């Protein structure tokens, strides 16, 4: 899988993901389309300012979009802390897409010495996202990063 930075042209992907009831079930429910389009523009602006890193997830062997993943600065324990989140389109769920791309984005983030912590705040009722968080928390690459650059998160 590849992570490709989102552009203004990816607005329809954001609408497909964030206006869907099932996709948004654990994070407040579907959003109105106008709100999603405005949020997409804000995310793109944050990327240009270096405050967010947002990607569409694309299959390795072709250009099919599988979902989206991103991380953004949050005000928690200093300026080097980020939150991350992901969406995988329903037809690609259950295939390891979220875990694999979460590992990619964490590896990329923590390769930057200015990034201190990356968090995923899954709701307690979101069993799938919590399982993904456990899976990426136990990954060998993540453990290597933690050992090489311990953080106080």
C-alpha cells in the first residue's frame, strides 16, 4: 500500500467517508456534506502549514483508493504531539489496510525527531479500531522506534 498526500481534488473521498453512517458510527455520526467539504479545505490548509499530514491510501499495484489516514498536531503535552485517525472503505475492511498504513504513518512520523508522540483515540465502543490500535502497538517496528527514542507520552 502507498500513502499519497491528499489534494483539494480528494474532496469527494472525504464526503464518501464522512457522510456515511457506518463509517462515522463511533465518532459522532455522519456529517453534513457541506461540513465535510469545509473540513477538507481546512485539512488541506493545515497540511500546507505543516500542522497535519493527511493521505489517501492507495493499493500498491494499481491506483485504487482504499481509504484515508492522517495525523495532526494536538495541544497535549507539548507541540510535538500528534493524533492519528483512519478510514478504510467498507469493501477493503478486514484486510489489514488500517493496521499496515497506521504502521507506515507512525514510522514516518517518528523518524522525525521533532515528533514526540502519536496517539490514536479510539472510542471504547469501537472494537475494530481498538483492535487495530493494539495490533500496531505491538508491532516490531513500533517497538524498535520506542527503544531507540523513548518518549514520555
